[in-house]
C-alpha cells in the first residue's frame, strides 16, 4: 500500500515464516496428514492450514478447518491469547487429525498459558530430537498393538493405560536409539541393557521379547 494510506494502526509489515509439517495420528489406520503452519510474529499470530489431497493428487487447503492462535498485548504485563476460526460453522473435527474446537478453546489455551510461564530447567535437547519421530511413531504403534493384552491382565492397582504404554514408549525409543548407534558404529550385535530399580520388570520384559539382552535389578531400601 501507499505510505500513509491503506493501512490501519498496527505493527509494520514483517516477514512471514511458513513450515510444512507432517501429523502422525495415534490411530495407525489413519495415514499421516500434512499441515502448513504460518507464523506472523509482528502481528502475534500462528495460523494452521490443514492440507488435503484431491483424487487427482493435488494438495489444497481445507478451508473449513483453518484455525489461528493470536497473542495480543493489552497493557503493562497483561496479554491475551485466543484461538480463532474463520468459519467455525464449517469446521469438521474427527478428534484425530482435526482437533475438536472445545479442546482448542479449553485445553490447548490452558496448556499454552502454563507453558509460557514455565522456566526451562536445563539446556538439554529434547529426547525425541535425537531420533526420527516418524520411525518412533511407527515402532511405538507396532509395540502398542503387540503388547496390548498386558493391559487386560494388569495385576497392579495402578492405571494400566498409563504404565503399560509408558514402558512401551520407552522401549520404542531405546530400540531406535540403539539401532542408530549400531549403524553409526558399524555393529551388528545388539546392545545389552541393565535396568536398576526395574520395578515390575515390564520394560525389561518388552525389551527382552524384542531380542535385547537384559538384566534387571530391583533395589530395595532397608
């Protein structure tokens, strides 16, 4: 626009940052989905544009499922965070790839506010940044399906959905990490594993079943 005309009050125009990301659904029957994330830092917005593929193989933006997060400065130390949808009446949620609007408005905003107030405890890398997330998701889903019967016969009073699948997730991560290590060092023999304070031994059981030589030690304080 011409300087002084065609623009209302607000921050000067700045570069947009766009990133294409792949969404990996927990339901392995669903294929991965593509999403374009556009960040506009000067205006405090992040827009999420889901992509869908036509029968002809062309990728298009799923217009009805676009949503945006907007951070706005009110005054002093006060800020507002909101989630916006250009056409909420056309938004279709499947609870897998397309999140429910109630989750976006209630749970996601609360989580973002909580995370924004937290101070990072250390400078260590995120563990999932050390491996391929796509490989991790694939192996995790395979192990989850393979060991799902343990949930039905869980003998402890703890929540089997949490504790069984938590150990499945750890096992999936370790299997990929060790596989990458063997490839980098030119090794063929699988690593051995010692679990000190193994608890119920479920992690050792899963890794042993996957061909890892394991030794478990239950440490008791007297």
